[in-house]
């Protein structure tokens, strides 16, 4: 019985994690992030993997990247400008950025 419960808990955890990843992917699509960014390859902007590596040790990364998304910017990753995006709510933006920072 304990083994069955353990399997159930692991399966539920996997489904929640997968559901969260799908929700974040949908937010990235909804707000146009995927037009310039991908998980593991550079498009117009850096990959999420590159962003995660750059900000790995930065305890203020969520705040800095939130400001970057809201205001836009240029020059950190090359000469392609990132347009400002005020559309996501603060909670959505935090969720998206935290997911990007966990990309491996």
C-alpha cells in the first residue's frame, strides 16, 4: 500500500510540473516571447538557456528581467532591440521569468 501511495504521489507531482510547464509555454506564446526566444537556441534574442546561465548567480534577476521586459532594451545580447511588453500581469511576468531562470 505504501508503495502504491508513493507511486501516486510521484505521478501527481510529475503531472503538476508538466502542467506548470505547459502553462508557462502558453504565457510565452500569448505575450509574443516565442517570436524572439526559444528554450535552447538563439533566435532574434538569446535562448532561455543563455539567459538562465547569465543570471544564475544574480539574486535580483527576477526584478532586473521584469524591468527589461516592461521597458524593453538593447545592447546586452547584441544589436537587436527587445520591444517593451506591458501586457503580462506582474504575477504572469514573475512566473515566466522564474521559469526562464530554471531553464537548463
